[in-house]
């Protein structure tokens, strides 16, 4: 597993780098454990992973912050579906992002060439090519891609551990009061992108809900698509999948329907808001305005969202859920039809 951890160097990727045939990574997404969303200044403070490079912060079309990349050195076998043991050496890039001061994501990713040397190079050779993990010998790309999506065996390269370690580090930041406005779970999105035949456009071959909190994505993309753009696409998919998953769980956890006739305005037995309103209000305050697919996806990869819009229909499902939330709040705002009326004397 990881051999060393350090900051990403400023050098560009070596022009003589071998042909890339596989890019892969994992994204962790969760609700920031803070009572209030962070503003741009606090977001930059949270995401400052390196002292020598600034945090990227933008306010259009929504508030978004992204940390600079960090590198983790690795020297270990790659996962493989057919049991092949392919040792690989290089660096995995990792970064964190915060959307609207409320949803935190960490991701780790790397690229793999078709082949590498028969022996390990000096570490300096790997550091000048950040985010590249080089196999010792030839790479069985399809078997490794399948192994990466399956998770591999103990001791294999696991980018999820790197993304998860960064998330754990950020969740302990002193800026966070550990008082999230609603209950939610982390999700994981594990992805691989294989090289498409010459002349073919990018395609999303498969999006799978593998487990309760795990999603897997398999892509085909042209060889020259930057790994950072692929990571950005998968961050966007992970963000919107998390929003859908969280809103579904919010609605599943409450007793829907209008309140029973009675006194007006309706209140809970303790004098507070009705349980349904109390459960749905945090979703309205903190989640509903975050839906913005493709806001920061490169133009070349943005059309891949169309596959998810067609089937299973991400935005269609989101709009239906939002309408359910609003309908429930409306039902609890309308005075009851039947009131208890004192008989006239």
C-alpha cells in the first residue's frame, strides 16, 4: 500500500510518458458535520491541504471550493479479476471539494500506461509524472479494470483508502462543530475509464448501485482526455447520486400524509413544529438548491450525463422527490377542512 505521502510537484507531465490505457479512482461524499454551511473564506481554510498552492474557489453557478492535489506514493500489486499479480509503482493524486459549504467530497485517482519497465525506477522519475502508476511489465487492462471495480484483495492498491483517509482528516477539522442539520450517510463511487478506439466519442458503459453505499462506473474515453477532467465528471456524478440517495432516505424516514384534523395552527405535542415539517425542513434549507448537474464538467465529457438522464433518469427522479417534499409541506400548511366548532348557544 502507500509508501510515501507528499505534495504534488509543479512540474508538468513528461511529454515522453507512455500511452495511457486506464484511469481510475474513487470518490467519497458526505454532508459536512456543521450546523451552518461554510462561507467561501472558511471553505478555503478547510480545503488548504498544501501551503504552497491556493484553494480554488468559485461562486458561479454556485459556491464551490476545491483543494490543490496531493500525492501519495504507492508500490503494490494492482487488483485483477483474473488473479494476475501486476506490481505497480507511482503516485496517486487526491483532492477535496466542498459544494455550497455543505457537501464535502474527497477523491483519489491515477492513470496507468499499457506497459512499464521490468524494474522499479528511482522515486524522482515517478514524482515528475504526478498521478501516474506504472506497472512493471505489461498491463492486462480489462482484468485490472474489473478488479478495481470489485475492490481487489488485501494488499492490492486501494484508492478508496486514500480518499477515505483524506475525508477522515478533514472531518476532524476544528472549524466543524460536529452538528449536522440532518442525518445522512457517506457514499462511495468507484470508477474506471478505459481507452476508447480511435475516433469514438466518450461513453458511459455502466452505472451500478453495487451496495447500499457503493456505486461503480465504467467509462470509455479517448486517450487524450485528462485524468483531472474524468475525476471532475465522477465527482459530479457522486455529488448528485448522494443528493438523490439522501433525499430518498429523508422521505423514507417519516410518516407522510396530512395531519389529523384538530386545532390550528398544527404543532407537535411539545409545542414545536409537526414531525413531518421538522424532518423535511433541513432538506429544504440545505439540499434542494444543490441540484446542478454538469456545472463543472468539461465540455467533452458533459454529454455523458445524458445517459443517466435517460436511464435511470437522475433529474426526473430528483424533481419527483422535490415535489413530494413540497406537497407534504403544503398539506401541513393548509388549515384542516373539518374543525371542532363549539355549538351555538
